[in-house]
């Protein structure tokens, strides 16, 4: 895979010092920045998908007016949350 260069970014000395202080043993600045960029890109992708799902749901609601009662939605979300918590505790 070909690689590309991200432009240099000027930061305040204090931020650079904080960054140097949190680098793990044998971790390079480039590795840290690459990981941070990957995470930010993924977060933006997830946010965009979430926004698109919300807009699609809003459009469907405006078209047909059908919506689930709030207590049903909250119950469904609570069940999902409980299941995820249970899964995370068992790992």
C-alpha cells in the first residue's frame, strides 16, 4: 500500500511537551499521530452514519407520521444497554 504524508502541524510548546510525556515506551510521535488520526476518522465516520440514519428516520416520519411510543423506544434502548453491559462484564 502506498503511503502519504500528513502536513506538519504547529503546536504550542506546552502541548508538544504533554505529548512527549504520554508517549509509551518505544512509541514514536508518528505512530501516536497516525493512531490519533485513525481514531478521529473513525469517529467522524460513525457520527456521519448516525446523522444519516437520524435524517432518514425523520424523513420517514414526515412522510408517514408513524412513530414508536417513547416508552417503547426507551425500553428497547435499555435492553440493549443492559445486554452490552452484561457482555462486557463477562469478557
